[in-house]
């Protein structure tokens, strides 16, 4: 008898098949039940290992032993004429068929029920609750305008896995799809920041649609298993709760497939919402950023980290981007993002010219690789804006992108900020207001609008946007800063303003100097002396605001010029030395203006202040505050007439401190007893 025939006779093949099918069913049940029981991540791997290891012993047992009416016996001990192996084989055939039926039933259940249940559970749950608990109708409800049919929110994708990497992969797919949809000018697409709060929400589709102002919502589930990926999508009408489109994608896990799926989804949504897609937009959808999956995932991590202008996050973003570029040196978007990281360091962390040089190199490299990539021109705009406050050059790089990318939130925001620094405040607000409908729950956007309104002293409107920020996130650090600004500028309440500014500074180091200034104005000596040390240890202020200067000024402001003098003399020495290394530096000359003034050195104060005024950057948004700083140095030094001349600039500026803020400015005490002071206050109060 041949080996194959003997294997058949002993039912080894049947045992192997039955074992494989039973193992597959077991693993599927483990995947479902393990999540319910919250088994550790290694639990499933342990079961898989046991199943694989047990396969060979099962075949050996099937070969060496036989099931008999008397029990299990070694095959060599059984008379073949008495063997019941054929009957056992029939039983195994039945078992195999049953197990295969179970497997097929599970596959159908997973594809047609579980995926839909997972995607639709939120609105179904909310819908049941709405039936069981019917609140009384509100009298005369306010009717909202019906959102455009071509408007969509993409909710965070779900994933069955508890693995952090799988969740990150799912979030990356979500972010990439939003980026693709934003390229379609006929669609209103809600920003990622505005939809993230709806992860695992129990709100139904209509509620979410009302809050975000959209006619359709896309839900998705992403499941990654080895080298395969399954993506389920369904598009829901927020008014009727009907499914407008649904699809399941089962593909091999590769960058090419991921970009292809995103392009297919974007085109399907465009069709379902009856939006238009130009040939140029179609070409944009078909473009791939990279062909390396690991490089793409590193880029996604860096993109999230680079949203926070904090040194540690920017350093981690660079590490991720360097890794991405090692894997794919031709990854143009990674070069552009690395340029942004270096520009953010220059703007918010430290004025180190190496950052500008590195940004210039990365922008040029990205443009060489892909001159049509919009991120290249956006970073070119940031380079001229953040790097040199050259608003004309910045707008020359940015504005040509508007016809092609009218819904690009990054583009609209940077154009708004450039115009704000340029002194075109109405234009800045216009662009920020264009962003708001796409980012109705984005704290940064709402804060930026409130900040601009506060600078214009439009306090009621600024308060409205502050309230929106607080409603979304009561602990938002920039929101604390805006609250402090409103309390100081509108109410003159510097004690409460300092409290909120301190909360902001605890998370945002660049807000520490304003915190110190608020404490001084609030009359909190000990707090101001402590805050001075924090400021002097911050990278952004270490060179131009030494501890000796801040503590010396604090003592001076609190009426102790004798104790202040040694500290101020030390500060003068430090700042003069640094100015020798960085001649023409505005911040250093402005600091020397104050130090000379507090020391009573009228001539030196006047010289430093005039030099600083000549070197003052052309920034209409912060210029009024700089005028007040220089006027303070002049006033302390006794050059009162020149101080009033600088302060008179405030009366013609659309933005700038309120009279309430100016009344408590400690460096202007020498002016407050003069007749011209009240004239200045009256003129400031007469501003729109």
C-alpha cells in the first residue's frame, strides 16, 4: 500500500482538514470575544501559536492511533479486519462539513451584518433612546438654513483592534481622505479637528449634521490584518438617515492600494453628492505622496506633532520626517513639512538663523521634486512671512493657489494671518470667516477670530468667540490667554487677567513674558519676581530678557529704584555685549531702551529707543505694543515729549491697547501727571 493510500486509510488528511477549519473558526471567535472580554493583546497571539504548534502533533496522533469502540488504541495493535477507520472517516467528513458551514456563515455574518452594525450602531443607539425618551418639543424653534447638499463631515474611522498602531493607521487613513476631499472645490468638507470629538459619540446623524452644518456624513471602519486591509464606508444623509452610498474594500496592504482606495472613495462621494470634479482635481486625487508605507506612516506622525509649536513636539516631528526621507528621499511633502517644522522653531521657539537656512533648503528640495505640490508654495509663503515679515512676497506665493485650492484650510489661514500682520484687518477677518464654516469646532480657528476681534477692541464679538472656544474645551491654553486679554483690555482687571494668563503660560512658554507683565500691572510683586525667572529661562526670551533686567524692572516698578540699580547695570552689560554680537537686533535695542530709562540715563535711553524704532519690524498686529514699550523707556528716562509722540501713533491704529490697559502701564508713570496724558486718554477712548 502506498504512503498516500495509507494516510487516507488512517484519516490523517481528514484530521488535518478538520483541524485547520476548526482552528480558523476558533481564531475568529477569539477576535470577537477577546475584544468583549478585554483580553490582553498577547492573548490572541498565544492562541495562534498554540494552534500552529498543535497541528503536527494532531497529524502524528491520527497516524499512530485509532479510535475503536474500546477507546483509543495504537494502530499497530489493531487487526485491520476489525478496524473501524472507514466509519471514523465518515464521521470526520460530517464534522468537516459542519465546521465549513459555520465558517461560511461567519464570513457572511461579518461582511453583511457586523460591519454595518459597527458603522451604524451610534445612530441606531441614539435613535432608540429618542423613541424611549421623547422630550417635549421646544416652542417656536429657531429654523436653521438647510446645509448645502455638497457638504460632508468624515467622522473618525473605527477599528476593532485595541492595538495603538492599528488605531494610528486608521486615523492616518481618515486624515488622508480628508486631505483628498478638500481638493474638490465644489465640496464643503469639515476639518479633522472639528470632527475628532465625535469619535465613539452616541449622537445620531441628524444631531451631528446640525452641529457641523452638513448634509452628509461619512462613516468608516478600518481593519488591518497582516498584509491585508479591509475598509468599510457608508455615506449617510443627515436629514433622512438614508444610506447614499456604501462600499467595502478588501485589498493587499500597500501604499498604491491605499491611495487608490482614497481616490475611489473621493470620486464616489463626489458622485453621490452631485458635486463637480474638474479634470485638474481628478489629477490631484490620483497623485501619490510616496510609494513607501513606512515613510507614509512616519509622515502622518510628524504631521500631528507639527501642529503643536512646542520644542519637544517639533523635535519629535523632525525625527519622524528624517526617517521618512531616509526611506523615500523623493518624498516632496515630507521635505515641505520639515521646512514648516524649522520655520515653527524660528517663529515660536528660538530666533536661530540655522532654522531659516534649513527651511530654505527643504523648500527648494521639495520644489525640485514636485513643483506642483501646493504645500511647497504654502511653506514658501510661511518662509517670507515668519522668517522675514515680508508680506508682499508671502502673498505672492500664496494667493495664486486660491483658484485651485479654495477650500484648503491651511492656505486660507496663513493668508488671513499675513494680512493681519500687514495691517489689513478686514481682509484677515474675511479669510478667517471663510475657514469657520469648514472648521466650526476647531478651537484654533475660533480663537484666531476672537484674538483678531480683541485686537480691534470689538469686545462683545471677541467674547462670543471666546465662549465658543470654552464650550469646546474649557482648558484650551490659548483660550485662557484670550480670556486674560479681554479681562485686561475691556475691564482693566489685571489680577484676574494674570490668573488666566498664568494658565496659558504653563502650557505655552512664549506667553510667559505677558504673564510677567500682567502680574506687574496687578501689583503682585512676589509673583512677578518668580515669573521673571521663568521668562529668562525660555528659549524665545533668554537673550533679550535676562533675569537681571526683568527683576530690576520689577523692583523699579514697585518703587525701589535703589535695589533695582545693580540688577539693571548687570542687564545693561549683558544686553550691550549681545548687541555687539547681533548688531541691529530690535529686541535687544528695545530692552536697552527700557534699562537705560529705568537707570535715568536719558541720552542713552533716547539713542537706544530711536535705534529700536528704526529697526522695528513691520508688523501692524504687534506694533502698538512695541510703541508702548519704547515710550515707557523714554518716559522713565525723562524724554516725555518723545514718549507722547510715540503714544500718539496709537490714536491712528485700528488695533492696540485700550485706555484701561494704558492707565496701568508702569513705565508711563512720569507721563500720567502731565496735561497731555488726559488728552491722550480721551483720544484713545474716541477710537472706533
